[in-house]
């Protein structure tokens, strides 16, 4: 049996009305910069979308995921170049900092023998506090009116550092 082919509209159908404009804003920005849309179904996230750099077939090319958990739109930013734009973190609202603080600690930062070989984790500082978080859920953040501008700014900065869309 052939796998079903899903489109952006299929994902938008499961997103709350209030979040569709945000998804479309990010979609347009990333596609304009040259990222490719991937609509997927997985056991972990169900139907979700991801944006990947052209010509990079691995997870390293993915800049962002959108998924819906318990009716809430979530966005995971793969902030591989976070050290190049740390000033954004100090300006994050407390609700976002709280979500980041609640993410799993990175096992590899604590013990290089733990976790998978390609894992680097994220080591960063927010308002003077040090964090060492797992790359899988560190920047898995709730999308809402408060987080919207910060998520857009993070993605813009990450895209600039990746050199996509120049």
C-alpha cells in the first residue's frame, strides 16, 4: 500500500484558526529563503511539517518543525548557530524561558559517552543562568501571540547564520 501524500493544507486543517496566519507567515518566510517543506506523519508527532535546507538530506538540514500537541500549536527550532545570536535569549518572555528551563538536560554535555554520536546538545546562557539542554526538546515552544515575534526572529537569525537564501 502506498504512503499517503500530505500537503500544507492537510496540516493547516488540524491547526486552530488563530494559529494559521503564524504558520503561513513562517511558511512563506522559509520557502522564500529556499527551505523545502516536508509534510510527514510519525508515531511521535503525528502529522507535522518541517522545513529543510536544500541538498541536506539529514536532520541537520531541518530548521523548524510545527506540530500540534493536545490542540496547541508547537514549534521546534533547530538553533544550531545559537551562539551567533545569543542576545535574543535574554529578551525572551518568561513563559518561553520557563519552557526552555523545563526541557530535558543534555546527557552528552554531562557525559560525552551518553546519547547518540551526532548529538551536541545546546549550551547557552539566559540572563546569567547557564543551561545545557537536549537538542530534541530545548526549543520546542508553544506558539502564541507572546512567542510569535521571538520565534520569527530566531528563525530569521538561524537562516542568516546557515547562509540560506542569500
